[in-house]
C-alpha cells in the first residue's frame, strides 16, 4: 500500500498489530478487552513516537507495554476455578462458527496455555515470538534466573499436555 | 529481537513447545484479521514522524527549540496522564448507583417486545454424573421480555423448553408430544425448575434479583469499541439466593443490550456450576414461536401438568 511505503510507522503498525493482538488475546482470553488493551498500548507509544525509534525498538516496547497491561487486567478480574475459566470464558467470547474453525491442535494449545498462570503464559509466548530470555525477564521485571525457571516449568506443563502433537516435531 | 535457540531451548521438547506455541500465535493472528484495529491505530495521534536519529541532523537552534517544546509536551502529557488516571480510577471504583442505573436501563429495554438470541453453555462443578439433567448442556435461547424458548441438549437428551406470553412453561422432547405446566415456577418439579433457571434466563427477572440482593460494581471500557460496561454482581453479605452466587453482565450501554452474561450457580450454598450466555442474534421473531404448538407437529399429544413441588 502506498501509505505504508511512505510512512514507516504505518508499515510497523501493519506488521506488528496482528501478532500483538493475538498475544494479548491469549493472555486475557477476552477478545474485546484484548483489543482495547492493545489499542491503548499503541496509543501511548504513538503519542511519544518522536521520543522512540519505533521502527527499530517498537516491538520490544509494545510487547512490554501489552504484557504489563494484560497482567494488570487479569489480576483485576475475580478469581475463578480452573474448570470455570477453561470451559466458559473462551466460549463466551467466541461465536460458534469461530469455534468450529479452530482445529484440534489450536484447541489443545489454547487450553494448555490457559492452564498456565498469566505471567508464565507471557514468558512462554514472548520467548516463542523471538524475544530473548534477557528481554523477557526485563519486560516482566524478573531476574534472569527466575525467568529461566518459570520458562522451564511452563514448558514442562505444556509439553505434558501437548506431547501427542509432537510427532513430526524436533 | 533475536531468536537464539540456546541456551533457553535445551531439549527437542523445548523446541517443539516453542514451535507449537509460535504456530498457535501465528494462526490466531491470521484467524481474525486485525484490519479494523490497524485502521484505527493508523489514525491515533502521534508525534512527528521524525526519529531521534534524524534529529541529530538538525541545526543546534532547532534542536534547542525542540528540546524546549518536548519538555512542554512532556509536562502537558504528564498532566493529561494524571487526568486520565483520575478518570480511570473513578470508572474502576465501585459505583453501585451507576451500576444500578445501567441495569435498570437494560431491564427496561429487555422488557420490551424485542427478540434476542443467546448461545448458552452450562458447565457443572463437581457433577457426580447421576442426574444427567444437571450435567453439561448447551442451548440456543430466544427471549422476548418474560417469554422464551430454548432448544437445548444435555447429555444424549435433546429438548425444547419455553414460557408463553401467559407465563405457562412447556417442555417437548419429540415432535409428537409436549407438556405444558400450569404451576408457577416455584411449584415446578426441581429438575424442570433447574433447567428453566439455567437454560431460560429472563433478563428482567434476573435484574430484579440482582438489584435486590447483590453488591454491584461496574467497569467501563470506552477504548475505541463504543460504550460497553461490565457489571459484576456478588451476593451481599447475609443475603441468600436459591440459584446464584455471582453474575457478570457485559452490556452495550448505548443500546442497553445485554451482550454476554455469566452466572455462577449454587445449591445449598455450594458451587454448582456456571452458565454463560452470549448474544448471537436479534432478528424479529414470529409471535407464535414462543408457543409449544410451534415446536410440535400438528395433532401432537399435548398434556397439561399441575404438580406440587418435589413430587
């Protein structure tokens, strides 16, 4: 698109927004709220777009901002039992046709991630998105050692749930 | 971002998890295109497109002027952020009066003859499997004020259930038969009363209950998605309710429509399950659709039951 070619910030938005939204959705599990949070985080960054080089550093700044916003949002929600959370929240926010479109693996990963604490989920997902563990630890204000332990435990949990889907992997 | 596989991915299992999670996020990103969000993001106010790197190429006096302007902008930004913080704190703090007024508007709207269709999911807690009518169920529920009809499945049972304009409830398990109950809801057999309560939410009645016995807290979210409010309702200390301990109502405050609802149900004070309702349609329905006769074939056997509670 010509506008994106002319404006590097527009091009950056187009490139990063879908991933950022998917990440926020996975953390908060409420699509509409995730979109609000992502919109808000972009708004704060773009309001200071002259103070940062968003094309170069924007991904890290954005994902750090989204991580904090989503964790804060999640902690404001009332605690629910695992069964309630796993079985109802995702369904309440999805239309039947959307659910049907999810394939089995997507469903399995969706539910496996849901079993993790939101911070552990953020660590695993940020790492899978290509952020180094040092960056992830910094984003979450954790020590490198603590982040490493959390990442290891979260992956063990996921591996136990997703083992059947590892065929053909690794 | 760099994507080094070491030392955090020490095992093939770690790498598999990493790849599967990445694949999941990529699929999620592709599944629902973010075009609408991207368009809104592009319109967000931003500072000039120049980056700090290009600023170094400017003359010294321009850089000095920019520094002053940036400081002024920073102070203005801080003042704006403070204002936003105050507003956010106000909107997130408990405001029973506001929550009540939001609910009354919804109640008035849902009392009218407007048809709403919800997808309903019920998930029991600690279900022992003995009474399958209390097991996991899903249904499609049409409501119009106090009238409703529900097409629901619980276990291997497929049933239709409704309340007609005169308040009578009906139930049908096949096209050739149906039963109409002359009792009011409190006199129904427990199983039927439970099915009605869970699968046939009446918004006006629910809001009456919530306003009477529940603490309310409202959260508003106006961030680019129109006006939406989430109302949390928690049973007040010292109060009891035959069915509910908590409820979460997501409301379109412009149209006064209940978009989604979660009910946490109890029996004898213990958690029993949760039911979620998601608005999926609002097309005008034929008046007769709420009557039993619309759901059975012509000549079907229709019985009328009048039963005491617990019989």
